């Protein structure tokens, strides 16, 4: 056992070991640039774990060159959103956060002036979960640019007023738009509904039952965890989150997240424009080529190349950490890990 997982020989889990080991060669020759760590699980067992050395940042602050290992915390960036979605599902099961059709402004009575707009009162919890709020929001600019909407939210005197007061540019539910403010609202609903600080609730209901004891959740100026991008975990512990999703919310003898919430979170609720993926409740949905077919996955995506892939049909979880922050094609390295190494290893492809 290591980090809560039994260890198995890769071949006993259906993998070609040389193909998985080839990830290290691809890092050395620059094909997988600035890859920091990869953890691969199958059938709940640890099939492969590899760590490398590279440049890293702590939520935008440079750390220099870091020698990564099993116990090294790493920014998850927007994979944090997917974990916040699980926390909402836990709170929802306990009746703490109300209906998904509840108007968002019902949870923020202090913004009485915003309730005067009938269209704004149509903004519901499910629109935040699916990023279909229809409000003006732009995260296409680099996060180092203060015009980026997430940066503007973090700089605002009242972040929740800033999110809820954005101009409406589409009917709620009609159009998907990437929105870190939506995740911040979901997190605030959890803390207000449960009457607990978000991190305290997360530790009791999710992290400690999973055996996750080393973590960091970067906070804003008010001391609240940054729900859109602030969580730091080890890759092993990130893989535990993936295994929990693969197990439909069950860990050992405990049902930590309701199975029906995992199912709904993993079902397509929105279509990001011009992208070959769909969106659930704070989770991305897609598929990769696998032999002559397609292997469906549910995933958390994070800036820099952070990824948590869950492939239910194959019983696989892949956690990937990378240091290519704010780079337009930072998705290439984690997708290459999955599509050019992990899946070919399972399909019996040649080594490299």
C-alpha cells in the first residue's frame, strides 16, 4: 500500500510497462515540456507514478526549479472548481443548499438592489454549476492581466457583488461562458448553507475521509478559500479525488458524495462553443481514441496543464501536474500523457 492505494505491477493491470516508462524519456527529450508529475491508477491500484524536475509557481509567485516527489504540493488551479462541485453535491445531499432552481440572489439578501431586475432573478444555482449564467465575463486574457474578469473579481472590494452585478448579455441557461465567478458563488453557497467555513467543511466531509491531510487552499483578502483556482494537493491525493469519482462517490465503506450527484455532474449540461468537449457540473466531459473506439472521460482542467482524468469504462484515473502556466497551448502536455502514453500502454501499443 502507498498513499491509500495498493501497488500492482503495471502488466497485472493490463499496461505495457515500457510504454508508461517512456513518459520519462519524453520529458528528457523535451516532448513533454515541464511535466512535473503523473499518477496512473487502474481498478483502484497504483500502476505508475513518475515525478520530474521543473520550474513552478505558487499561484503566480515563482518557486524556481523544484524537484518534485510524492509529497510535493502542487497548484491545481481550476481543477479546484471540480472539487468545489463535489462539495456542493455533499451539501446538497444534506439539504443545506436548497434546490438547483433556487435564484442565486435568494442566497445573497444583502444585495437587495439587484433583485429589482426580473431577468437577474432568473439566475439560478444550476446556471452557476454549468457556467451558463449569461453574464458578462472574460477570462480569455492572461491571468496576469488585471482586465481578466477573475483578476477583477479578486481585486474587487466585494467579490460576490462583482459577480452577481455583471451585465446580462444572454438569457440564463442559453449560452456557456467560462466563469470562475460561478465557482466562487457555488463555494459561498456551501459555506453559507452549512454555516461552516469552506475549508473546515471540506476537511471534515471530503479530505480527511480520503486520507488527505497535507494540503493548502490559498485564500483571498477576506480569508476565504479561492474557489476558482486556489487548491494545492499532491498528485497522489488528486488521484484519490479521481478514484472517488470513478467509485461514484464511494470510498471504502463510506458514501462521501451521493452517486446520483456524480452521475449528474458527469452528464453534459452545456456545450462550450467551438470545442470538442462538453460541460457538466464543474467537470469537463470528452473522449479519447482507444484502439478502434473512443474512451469517454470526465476531467478537471487547470491552467498550466493540471489535469485529473477519470475514464469509467476503463477503470482508469490519471492525475497530471505541469508547469506551463498562462501558455495558450498548455493543454498539449497532459493530453499527450493520456493519448500518447497511458492509453496506448493499455491498448498494447509499442514502446518508445
